[in-house]
C-alpha cells in the first residue's frame, strides 16, 4: 500500500492525483507523458514515479504498446468497490464503537444535526449535506484508530469517485434519508454497540448502492 507523505517527493503524485479526482483528466482519457510533464512543470522521472503509484492505486491504467489512460470504472468495479466499502466501513464503525466517539466524529455529527435544524425552516442544502456525510465517514475511520484501515479506505474512496463520476449528487429526499442514517450510526457508536453500528453502515451503503444503480439504469443481480 502506498503511504502518502507530505514531502516534496510526493508533490507530483498529489498534483496528478488531484487532476484525476477533480475531473480535469477524464475517465478513459489518454495521457501524454510529455504533455503531463509540461502541465505539471516537472521532469519525466518524477512523473513516471507518480504514474506508477497512481496505477497501483487503481486510478490509471498503463497499457503496454498503447499508453497510459485515466481509469474508466465499470459497473463491475462499482460493485466490487461497494463490497469493499461494506467490509471496511463496517469494521470502522465497529472499532469506533469499541473506542467511543472521538472529537472529530462528534463535530461531524453536530454539523449534520445543524443541517437538519436549518432544514426545518428551509430546503436542505444537498451539496452541504453530502460534503458533511463524507466528513462523517472520514471521522468514523479516525475514531477506529487503525492507520492501515484508514489508508485503504482513502484509496478506495478515490476509485469510488471515478466510478460515480456520472452521478453528480442525490436528490433532496435521499439526502435527508442519508443524513438520518449517519446520525443513527453515530448514536450506535455513542451507545458503544459495535454490531448495531456495523449493521447500520451495511444498510446505509446498500441503500446508497441501489439508488446509484437505479440512476444508471442497472439492476443489482
């Protein structure tokens, strides 16, 4: 597993990764080594190292005799990612319940509660709620206090972002439901009920998968 460090040697990796994740480099797009080197203003050697790690992370495909491409995630990839998320996030919720909620998870839950409070008088801000949901997931892994689990999740989340690029956001009703699901998971963690927290994460992710597959017009067989 690639351990990301905040050192100058990692800058090409981080910059190229950011271009992939923000959509500047599109899924399926062929990448020119010369063009990337000019764009990032770096030499070929650090660029090749960054490409090597991003291929290992599942964000790039290096095809012999053809070139390097931004990974085009398939529906099979989406389902595999979902299965991994169920395993990783379920374990994170279980461990977080064992340790008890940490400050970052408390803050994330407070933010979600504030979103609900404001939404009582006006329509819920879908983008804000989705961002708060991602913060909640990150905080849950921090509370789990397992660095390897957290690093694996971050890599998987990057791949999930590519797979779901066509799904910009949930609708309002699903967003409200997702916020409630996050708060229920938090309550189970506060209660120190690891199995309940794990089960609620499973239900949350299963519901999310069904919504995404329905959006893409695909049945989950």
